[in-house]
C-alpha cells in the first residue's frame, strides 16, 4: 500500500511530538507500506514568521511573504527526516522545488496545477519514507507560492491523487468528524463515514476539521480521506463518495457564532437593487452568506443577509456610503448577537420533512427563527446567539444522532 | 556599475541592522548602480538550527542538515527584500534554487561549480535590488548543499565573477584587514591594500576576516575585493593581485593560540616513517600544521608537529594506538601552552633577512623559539603561549608596521 499521511502544526510542535509522528509513520513503513508524509510548519512557527514580516514591513509583498513562510515547512520536514533516521528508518525530506509542486502564481493563495512524481517514486523505491512540505508550491517563475488556509490538507490530497495512493490520512487534534461540536452538544457522536458533500457543507459552516478546498479536491479526484487524531489510535472518520448504503437522514448539526445580521430596509422594489447592493459589497471583498428578501410592502422591500464578524464593519461602511446616492434605502439595522444552527445530511435529498422536523425541535424549546436558508443537503436557521446550545442539543436529540 | 555586497549574520541580526544594510544598498542603487546583495542567516540563527537538529538527532545526515540550515538565509533575504520595499525600492529575494547556484554534492562542504545568471540579470534590468542567499547551493540531485565555513563570502566572490561585477564588497564587523590583531597589538594599523597571497596566509593563520576559500576563488577569477565595516563608512582594505608598486616588506603580524605541539620521539630513521605517522593522522581527519623532523641521533629521530586544540586528543589517541605496532616510537610528548606568531608579506620574497629580523625582535624581548616554519611570504615561529602578546608587539614594532 502507498499511504499519504498529513500532520498539522500542533502534531509537530516539539521534539516529543515529532518523534510521536515519526513512530506512527514507521509502524506503517515496517508493515511493508510505502509512506509519504506531508507536514505543516511547527506549532506557531508561521505566526512567528508573520510577526517578523509585519515588524519589518506591514505591507510586505505576497511574493516575499511566501518566500519567508515556506521556510517553516522546510524546517519541519528536515527535522522529521532526522527523527526517523535516528529511529533507524531511512527518510528524505523534500520541498516544493524538489518534488516539484507546480501552482498558479497567486502568491499566498495559489492553486495546485501539477505534481511531479518521479523523485517521490524513486525515493519510495529506495525504501525511504518521503517527508514533503505541505502548504507550498512553485510557480512558472520559479518563485515560492503558498496555498492559503488549509493548504497542507490540499497538498496531501493532491499528492494522494497524483501518486494513486491507497489511503490518505489527515491527522488532527480531534478524533474525527462529529455529529455536532462536542463543546456545544455533549452527546455529539463521532461519524464513521461522511460523504464529500456533507463534509463540504460542514466545513463551510465552520464545524469541519477539514478545509473546503481539500475536500473539493478529494471529491474531484475521488481520493478517499480518513480524518483521525495524531494523539490516539481511534478509528477516525472516512470521507468518501456517496455510499450506496441507506443514507442517514442527517449526519450532523453545526453551529456558528461568528455571524452578524444586517438588514437594509426600505429599498425600492425594482430590478437591479439587489445586484447593486451585493456588487458594492463584493467590491470590498465582503463575503455574504444567508440572504433574505422580503415581500413588497408599499412599493418598498427589505433585504437581510449575514456576514462574519470580521466583515461586518466594512459591510456597514460600504452600505452607508452608498445609502443615499445609489441604494436609496431608508434604514440599516445590525444585529450582532445571532448564530447559525444547521443540519447537514445527504439523506435529506430524498426525505422531505427534515426542515419541518428541525423547526419542530426549535419550537419545542421555544427558540425563535430569524431567517432560514437551505441547500440540497442542508437546512440552516439564524437564531439569537444565547439559544445556540439549547437549539443545537434539541435538534441533535430530535434526529437521534 | 554592478556591485556585489555581502553582509554577514551579525549585520542582519535584528530589524534595526536589517534596515541599516537596506539603506546602504539603496544608496548605491539610487546612485544608478545595479546592486546584488548576498546575506548570511540572521545572527545566531544557524546555531539555533544546529541545536534543534542536535536535539532531534546528534548524528543527523549532512543532507538533512543542509535542508534545515538553508532556511536560515532564506529568512534573511525575504526580510531584507521586505525592508527595501518598505523604503520604496523594489527588491527581490532569490535562494539557491531560484538563482540557480550549482555545487558538488558534498553536503555541508560543497564546492560551487556554476552559477546561472539569467534570472539575476532579468531582475537587475527591471531595476530591482537582487538579494541572494549566501552559503547555499543545489547539487545535481536537486538537493540543497551548504558551502562550509565562510561560505557566504565564497558565494559573493563567485557571483561577482559570474556577473562580471565591477566591485565585490565584503562587509564585516571590523574596518578591514589590520597589520595585527588590535586586541593583541594595540598599535596595529589598518591596511589599505593587501595581495591575495598575503590575505591567504593571514586567513590560514586565523587572523583574517575573510575565509581562505573565498580569497582563493577571488585570486583564481581576478575578483578585486573590498573588506569593510557594515557599522561605519571607513574605507576598508582592498584585496587584489600583486600591485606592481613597491611592496611592503611585511604587511602583517598574526597570532594564533589555538595550537598544541606534539612530539613523537625515538622513531626509527628509515624511509616511510613520516609517511606512516601522517597517514594515520590523515585517516582520522587530523589537520597537521608546522612539522619539524630532527636530525638523527643514535639511529633514531624525533618528529614534532602542531595541531589545533580540537584535534589534539584524537591525534594523541591515534599515535598511541599505533605506537608499538606500526610506529615503533619511544615516547609521545604534548605541549598545550604554545602559540604561533607569524609575519606575512609579499615583499619578503625579494628581501632576504626577514626571518633574521623577526628572530632578533624575539631575542630582544627574551622569547625562546620552539619551532620555525616558513613559506615564500610568511615566517612563523612557535613560542610559549604566555609570551604571545610581548612577541607580537615587538615584532610589529621591529617591522615599523
């Protein structure tokens, strides 16, 4: 078997953990497998480098930032190869140049284009464990790039695909994917299996342990993932394509408190108004989530939407700047103490009544719904933040998760 | 003009110094020059990385050590480019892959073979300051290598040669090359000019601010160097080929306390004895310096030589292991409290009597000579360590330096 194993920064934060990871990889190696390991930078190393850069030049170019940040993973992989070597197993570390890991030239947010596999195969054939820098690539100018948030997961998935790996294991500090955040819903249960689409919904709801891009890539190339803990040997959660088996109605409940609701009231009811509003926000890189357009009342209409807390101020400024001239709205209201509760499940596509069941659960515990949004496999409600734990626990219970 | 400027680790040890270096480079840039900057790792960064490696695996492979260490210079060059950019001057950092800087595959002690210049010329033509990692290269396997001690100086000289630079400036924490170590001889004077050969002798005597390999390369390719301080604007010392001018008899006095004298006594007086002795030492990587073979006495002879303090124990062990079987010597004596004092000068090739004048200076102050060694442009004596300051000062005085 060819196994790709990815470990995040906390898993290699110090000597003890580096050896812990080394031993886990060596177990697979000694069982006769070919082992490729993908690592992030150690612990808070990336933050340390970011602070150094900020101190020198708060507006440093992304090209130079990537040149700086890529030293982080190179440090981890070299130390890991040394650790494995000291445990008697030959290992070799490779960076984005050595692999080579080709990406677009979008510094700090590059997309992987192609991975050369020759060097990796050669090293594996020499019975070495191959330790590869996650998160980084090189572009057509021979410059370093980085892949943005969750980049090391993406590297692991891309490598698993390029190498036709038999397994791709993503190690993290939790046991796997849960039916809800255990801190919010104490009865939350670990899922054995989840589909790519469910994982994508959960990831975008902030509940996921995997970043969206890596799940999208895994889905696109059919790479089956296992999410498991680097701290114990529990089974973890398998992420794979639709399983033909009887689908669970709902596989998880997600909560997200990083939400602000903005209502723009008294807009003219004519074509192009919503376009103008969201065009202004897009121009300022504000990501808009749940959108609700009211029915007309007296020739006027209201539009409500949610943004993250980070984007709230810039969204407000933008709207207020255009309120009179372009938007011609009456008032703008902001509600900061709101939260999202979502149920996600591939099964709901064929089972009507999931939304109703969820609303019933909320009614049971007296929680008012401010806004609703749905996808094929998800129902999300916006509620007052103070009810989020009650709501999540009741919904979890209702679906017998 | 195309100027190559090299700054060592202390010159880029913190934010303030990084900006200091950036400003110096920008002065040359704004005067219309093309500027290539070569940097070492920041301050003690290389030592920090060495300690990390040692903690993980004291016998880490050199290949992985180089993978780890090369992150040091990459960090410096990225931060330097950011600093220049924040001062309004476009800069780009390049590492050994990006340049590309081809070396032999001797990890931790590689030799530069060839430097690609295309990328550098392109960046210079775009009016950027090009900031390049010193000390590192890549080999034919696409692995990182490092150039060993003084490696960044070598990188600078090699770049100056490959780019046909008009000047190669080596910045350090002293003003230039002195007639003696100012801590030993307070009257020591800075030299305006010194030849490559003199610099080589001084460097190998431990008195030099430049490493031998970089001077050898400068001599080989006719690269004129300037050694100057990064902390002030003093003129520095020019290192170049024989100057046609009247040569100074002696250009400097060097002292070295890192010396141990070993005497192997009662060796058979027959061919091959010296060969065997030094072969044993070479097999254990012991560098032997001043060698003295006594005249025969009763069919026996003695051989004395010096080694560094670091090599002394392994040298002794080696000799004692072979004392009876192979060397058939009577006794081995060790004297640790010895030191070397040398005079160096291209002029002494044509002026006899330099050695005599030096011995006279030592006689004047009552210092006994234990051993003598000479080259075409150098006379070295081995004396008791306690007399080294007196001896150096008297010799310095005698030659009116």
